[in-house]
C-alpha cells in the first residue's frame, strides 16, 4: 500500500494501523533483545531464564508479526526486525521439523528395541483408572512414574501386575511419589532424595538382555514463580539437577537411562549441562516440538499438546534412540507421557 493510499484511509483505520506497526516494532525489538541477552548473560537475569522457556512461541509470534507487516508501507524494516527470532528457531529446532529417515540413523543392535516411557501422573488430582489405561496404552518395557500416590500405585500394581511383573512403587502425596514398572527383572532399587526435602527419586538396576542397566526416575523441583518473568527462579531445580549429575550419574560407566519430569525446557542452561553428559532421546529421534505440559489445554489449543517440553528420556552412549514421541493421552494428568525406543549401540557395549 502506497503512502498516499494510506493517507486516504479514515483516521480511525490509520490510527489502528499505526498501533499495529508500533506493536510489531516493539515485539521485534523485545525478542531480539532477549536473544542478545541470553547469549551475553546466560540465565543470570530472571526474565531471560523465563523467556528461554518459550522460544518456539516467540518465533511463532515473529512469523505472525512479519505477515502483518506485509500490509504496512514500512514492511521491510518491520519484517527485518522479526528475522532474528525466525532464524533462531530454524537453527535451534530445524532438525526436529525437517523430516528424516529413521532407518538411515544409527543402526544399533538388530531386533526388538527397548521401549522406555516416563509419565508424571499427577496423582493428587488425576483419575487412577484413566492413568492406568494411559500407562497400559504405552506398551513400554520400562515406565518411570512421578507424582505417584497410593491409590494410583495400588491400581497399577493390581491391574498391570501381569504385564509388569517387576515393580518398585513408592507412593507419597501430594507430589513426592515415584515408581518404576518393568518387564525386565529389577535387581536393585533404592529411593533417594537429591536434597533433604526434595521429591523422591529412584535408582534401580534392571537386567536387560543379560546386562545390568542403571535406571533413574527423578523429578526435580519446578521453578519458583514459574509464570512471573521478573521473579522467575530456577535455583533449586538447578541445584537438584547438579546433585543428580555430580553425585549419582557421573560415576556410572555402564548402560544408563534417566527419565523424569525435569521441569526445564531444552533452551535452559541446565538442559545444556545434562545434554553435555547424556543424550536426549526426543532430540535425537523425535519429530515436531514434543510438548508435554500442560496436557489440560482446551479447545483448539489441544492440537499443540502443550506449551513446553519438560519431560525427558535420557540415555548414555550404550544406547541409540530410534524413535521418540509424546503419548497421545495424559490420562487426566497435566502431563503427557513420553515414549522412546532405544537399541543397544552395539554388542560390545552391551557386554561391558
């Protein structure tokens, strides 16, 4: 639209157009400022740590803003302001969006893969029967459970005892319980707390294909003021994950699988600390954004499955991820389960 054409529009329409242009300008500057700040300061500032959780959504906003800018006589400068967010999304999430051939990825040991799942059951508010149905539908060999309560544990043990003859369930309300269901023998199981008053974690040794595999089920604390940009505080979560890495995982040389609700997204500094030591199965083999929380979105928002991805299946180099996906049914929990298919990297590492 030429400037002369714009001037011929009614004054209210021009005013609305000016406001939209100002909003597009401020949005582009704000998102670009966040990207610059996260590179320069990491997550030392609360608002940067908060904003990191929503990088995909900032990019979507930038795409919408760029589309609206097409109707402005100042379209190109306004579109250019949105480019950093769109480019950042392409760099950070491109591998999850571009189709890939799973068969072309790491081969692993032929045969049936090990199917692993993690599921925050929200026992304090979810329907036990629906949760059990959701677990059964996963058809996983190992299922790590968080926020496990007594009613849910009893029903899981009763209804799924034949499918999962090996169980280590430790219910504790309101949100502190933990558990592991397994089709493979559980040789050891130990309940731990990362900090004295942390939610329960579980360390187990599971015999899989004749090899001992260490399995951790964990649930670090959520950030304080998780929905407040200026007072967002992940200090406790970061301490707990630091303890998990340093005191419980770093010394494990054999096969290792770690699952749980980590209360962090893949853009946090703490995620990068874990990713430096372990492999994120969904990042390696999943497709799409894999959002897992909240699973209670209504209406059209249910299509995206959630707003953030905070539930993870990690493994070390003894395994290769062949596929990973969020479960379709949260079973009235506020989390969707996550499933991954893992294979032994090779026969030699399995034997070690």
